[in-house]
C-alpha cells in the first residue's frame, strides 16, 4: 500500500502550479490557490508549513481530486 509523502506547503504549491493553479491570496498560514477551468473557479486551501502532517497531505489530495484526476496526482503525493 502506498504511503503519503512528507511534503511542505511550498512543495504542494509547486505541484499545483504545474496544473495551472496560481496563488490568489494568503491569510495567516493558509494560502488560497485558484484556477479558472471551463468558466468554473476552482479553489484549494493549502497550509503553509515546513512539513505537513500525514492527515493534512491526504486531505489536500482528496480535496484536489475534485479538480485534477487522481491518477495525475497520485505520483506527487504517494510513494509507490
């Protein structure tokens, strides 16, 4: 069974920038990423910490699968 990778907030932001997301704003330690896809605004919230807990990484992965195919994200978030 694959394990979630240890990722930081900046690592995750770089991953989503490859999928066309951009930083919209930041409030405290949370960064809002967004992109416009088929006239629909897609928004993700990312914690900006040096190392995110495993549950946070999994939660962000699940949140992102609403907008990006799971097969495209899995290699970025899980070890094989």
